[in-house]
C-alpha cells in the first residue's frame, strides 16, 4: 500500500472509527431504554413497544454500514488511482 493521499487515508480511518462509535452508542442507548421499562403506557400494543425498541437498532446499523462503506470507498478510489498510474507507467515503457 503506497503512502500517497495520507489525508484521505486518515479520513477513511476516521469514518471507520465513527462507524464503530455509532454502533456502540446505538446499542448502549437501546439497552438503557430497554432497562427503563417498556416505552409508553399499558394502553399501547406490544408490537408498538417492540418497534420502538428495535427501530433505533436498525437505524444505527444503517448508519454504521454507511459510514464504514464510505471509508472503504475512499480506500478503493485511492487504490484504483494507484493501479491506473502503474498501468499508465508500464504502457509508456
């Protein structure tokens, strides 16, 4: 792996770290909400309570996957640029 585009590599790592923090934070908040008791009162349906507990997890997973994929996409573009430069250099010889 070449050392070109250090700033982009750091940004990619930052996106991956942020993805992990979002995942852990979402799960922590959901667990804390679950420990407080069921959301809403006794008049609410059980499916609504389950939805209120699981919806933040799904949103957190979506955010995590998006941020991690964005970090990987940056690395992919750097590698493609590097490979194209090598091909260009080999064709000029």
